[in-house]
C-alpha cells in the first residue's frame, strides 16, 4: 500500500526523516542475513535509528521533526506523560521527546519481572493521565499492543503511539491497535526511504528492486538466507 500524502508538509517531513536515517547509516539491506520482523516475517531491511544519536546535529533535527509532528497531531496540551519500553530501543528518543515537551517519563516492561520489587509499569502514573507510548519503529504492532495494555490497566489513558519509523506495508498494525483505541503516528515509512534512496543513489539498482519486491508483498518474499536476526520493532 503506497501512501498517498495530501499534505505536502507531511511529505517533506517524511522525506527529511528518511534522508537523516540514510545519511547516518541507520538503514541496513541484506538478503543474506535477514531480519525477523512482526510475527515471523523475514525482511531484508532493518532500521536502527539509534545511529542518529551519535551526531548531535541530525539527532536534534530528528527530535525537532518528532516534536513538531506530536504538537501538530496531538497538541501540546493533549498529553500528560510519555512512556517507553524498558527493553526497547526507543528509550533515548522517548527521553529526548519527554524533555522537549517538559512531560513526565514512565516505563513499561514487556512482561512481569522475576524481581517482586519491579513493577510492569515503573515511575509515577496518575489515573486518567493521557500517555503517549514512544518507540523507535513499528512493523505489525502486535508487541506494541502488549505494551499498551498494562499501561491502560495501570490507569493511563493511552490513545497515541508515536514511532520514528514504521514499515508501512502491514495492515495488521491497525488490526492490533484499533481494538485498544490507539492511533499510530510515524515520521516515515519504507516507501519514503526507498524514494530517497533512489534519488540519492544510496543503494545499487538491484538492491532497490529487491526492496520494492519485498515491500509490495512482504508476507510472500522468500530469501536464501544464512541466519535470521530478530528485529525489535514489532
């Protein structure tokens, strides 16, 4: 599903994010060692936005884009706190966004801890707080749903999920989030990265063609691979 952007500002925002990720080396393409994403789908593509953190300029620009999107789509006064997964890769981004928005930051675990002194939801949570979960990326959303549920059980009103990047090819993400009443916000998708990669000659043509084949039918794409690595962004 190739996205249709009616708003040119959103389009520029998406392409700027894609360019930042490519320039900082945050994008990996490998058909030999694939990544397992979502619920078992093999992907030749991976984004690790944490590489952007190594460059203060691009890092600040990425957080600028994130805060602008949140303030536009949710409203500066529409949130009471930011949440992040303790085991996830989105913690530094959630921290930076919470600091920019001057909001409390809380943490949610993927499951109960063996340590009785550790709760599934850590930090201060007030009943009725409007909480946005911030993650690095999203694929089909099934892991995100498992993070949102305990936040809601703790009394938080979680209606927003913000990610820097989402695959943009899995309709299942809406099936997983809609029952929880959660809206997804993302700065960019793989379609944006593919467009920028083509224009900037970041990858050879055969790699671009393979990426296009994967994005158009990810569930049926089948590589010859040595090892499947886990992707943390479901």
